[in-house]
C-alpha cells in the first residue's frame, strides 16, 4: 500500500501522463510548424510549471542550434540567435542526447548568457531535454526558472523528456509536410514556366511558319509540273512543323481549360473508319495492315468530332510509328452499357510496365529524346487523354514488352456528365 506522499505523487504522475497524452494527440494532429512549436512551448511550461520555454533546432549547414520558438515578449528577438554546440547547455544536451538540469545557471560556465543579455532576461535555472527521433537528435527543448523560485524535481525531467519525445516526432512530421509542400509549389512553378514557354513558342512560331507554308505552296503551284522534289521536301517539313505547333497549342488549350466541346450526336463507327482511312497512307508506307472491328449495330455518342478524331489519330499514328514494318494494327469499337470503348492494338515493341502511366505525361518518351529514331515531342498521348477526359472519359495503356501495346479510351455515350443535364439521354 503506497504511503500518503507517494500516493499524491502517484496521482500527480497519472494526471501529468494523461495531460501528456492529450497534448501528444494535439501535437500529432498539427502540421503547421509555427503553431506546433507554440503548442509545445505552452505544454512545456504548463507541465513543468516554469516561467519560460524555448525550442532550438539543429541547423545542419551551420552545425549549431537555432532558436525557432520561445515564450514571452522577446520571443521574436530570440529567434534570431544561434547557440553553439560547444560551451552551451543546449549543445551539451544535444550532443549527449540526455536531459540536463542546471539549478544555478549563473554559476555554470556552459550557460550561454549572451542571449540573456541581449533579450534582458534573467535565467536562474534550466531544465533541457533533447528532441530525439529514434537515436538522432534534431534539437533541444528547454524550460527556464520554476515559478515561485521552486526547484526542479526528477519528475520534471521525466515529464519534459516524455513531452520532447512526442514533440520531436510532431516537428519532424510537420517539417516533412512543409518540405513536401515546398517541392510541390516548386513543381507547380516549373509547370507554369513550361506552359508559358509553350504558349509563347507556339504563338511566335505560327506566324513565320504560316509565311513559309504560304510561299512554298505558291511556288509549287507556279512551278506546276516543273515542281522539284526539293520544294516538296520544304513543304513536307513545314507541314510537320505545323503538326508539332498544333500539338503545343492543343495542349495549352487543355491545360488552361479553354478547350470547349462542340457536342453532336456522332456515329462512332463512321468516325473510326474515317480516321483509319486518313492514316492508311502512313501504314502502307511501312507495309502495315490495319484491321477494324465494329459491333453489329451502329454506336452513337454525344461527342466533339474533332477532338475524338484527334485522340484516335494520335493513338493510331503512334501505333504506326512505333510498330516495325509489316506490323499489324487492330482498331476495335465496342458498345458497353452507357459507354463507347475504342481500342488500338499493335504488335510493336511494347512499353515497359513502369512507363505505362508516365507515357501520358507531357513530354514523356520511353526512349531518350536525343537518341530515339522516331520523331515527336512526347505530347500526343497527353493531348489524346486530355481530349478524352474533357468528355468525362478515361484512357489507359496495356502492354507486353516484345509483344505489343493496346491503348483504350472510353467515352460516355451521353457526353460529359455536366453536359448530360438537360440533354435527352440517347
Ligand atoms: P511522341 O509519340 O511524340 O513521342 P506520345 O505522347 O504520343 O509522344 O507518346 C509518348 C511515348 O509513348 C512515345 O515516345 C513512346 O515511347 C510511347 N508509345 C506511345 N505509343 C506507343 C506504341 N504504340 N508502342 C510503343 N510505344 C509507344
């Protein structure tokens, strides 16, 4: 049976444990670093009944400790100071990874009193604990001056160490989230830079290219039968360039959400046939065959003809481009519940599993751009998927390396979900 004093100690301990648990829950649910540090300070002074508290974090570059938060009116100023690892109490705690209690700070040579002088504060006693993540110290939390001039107890050391353990995990989490947010922000900025570049480049290239195409066509017309092969090459290359610029413009439209759908009730079989016919010349040049399969009855969908045709053209020309000579390409149209499924399968080189999703990213190409044999900028599939998604559809790729690839896209027969309102179901 515990004695009277140990009984009240025990009660106090239980109360403090409960409080630490509550605080720990609050800490782990806070990802805002500033707020979190303030919560830790408040908890530290509350649990140890002290006048002030501060948190220092290790700065890897400067290899010293930096005040990141402190209680009291001088906290802003304190945040500017650094504490060396050698010759300071915080440094000793950090390096030893053990808590430390100094009853008479003024008499301890390790007390870094420069900070006291600068912020006009009188430190009498200090209790500090390391902020540990497993065995690694990331900083130190210190509480200063017990209220009513009381002395620190062993219980205070335990409580502060426990709080520091929870605080360290919460700080690390918040820092990770911060770093992630920063990386994400940077990515967004890069993305914007890329989009701006595409916008400017496509705009600036269009005008001179229009002139080249115009004059080259005029010269060809004037030359009539005398037209020479070199002029054809100029025209052909200029048309290719126009295709690339169109890709850039299309992509920009999808990104900015400016692409609007011109919906009409489309005969999907007819659309597939037209696109296949348009691509026949390309396939024939490589001695490839394109076969087609259609359901027994016509399939209609509310869709934008130009955009669906563009999506299918991009996928089909890829199949032709990447499949070697004499290859085979199969285009199939299916009607499934309220959806139309269009797939393009080839017996080309296939795509590694790890790239199956990434090929839909802008500018992503499986082979490095500089060494690859095929032309293109890596925009075709992202445009195709963009066009399909504008319709509320989805698009993906399946493949077996060495066997071939299959690209499938699905469109809702009633058009994009929001556009379906007020429109008659088909
Ligand atoms: P591009 O064709 O201009 O490179 P895309 O966005 O159309 O850009 O395609 C991205 C990448 O996906 C291609 O560079 C290629 O590596 C891969 N790819 C696309 N279609 C096929 C296919 N049918 N077979 C093999 N690889 C393909």
